[in-house]
C-alpha cells in the first residue's frame, strides 16, 4: 500500500506540474522534410497554436521543434493524444515531452559571435 500511495502521489504531483504547461517539445517524428505548416496543422486539431517553431535544424538534432498552445487544456489534449500514439505527421508517429527550461537552448549574443576573430589589436 505504501508503494501504491507513493506512486499516486508522484502522479498527482506530476500532473500538477504540467496542468498549466502550454509548451510541447517534439522528441521524435520530425524529419528534415517536415514543414512548420504541416506540423502546425496537425497540432491545431487540439486547439489554437500560438507558436510552432521547427528549431534551428542546421545546428543539429539537439535543436528540437516545439509548440506553444494558447490554452493549457489544448496542450494537455495534444500531449495525451501524442502519448497514446495517435498523432502522425507525414505518416510518422509523433513523440513529445513537456518543454522545460532545461530543454531551451542558451541565449546567444550574435553581435559577440559576429565580432569574434575580427578584433583590432
């Protein structure tokens, strides 16, 4: 009973952590030929999409596509459908997780990067 109680508490805490979440990050199912329009159209079946970002694909696979919904309920519905395996984009099953601050790429200062190597000495 203790284990069951702990598992239920962990699940309740997990759902409480995600109940206001509106951003989903795609972990699988996005290919180089997947377009933003195609992904957005599929995900709009669950509610209004505010942002559908494909990531900086030229920087490598660590740059994942992600979506922000207008309402947490829409994100919850999308995530539930993705987890049950019923969301496909271009015939490929989509897999995702909640987007966290850890999954966000670091902010880059383009001006500093642009000047690198061109400093006057």
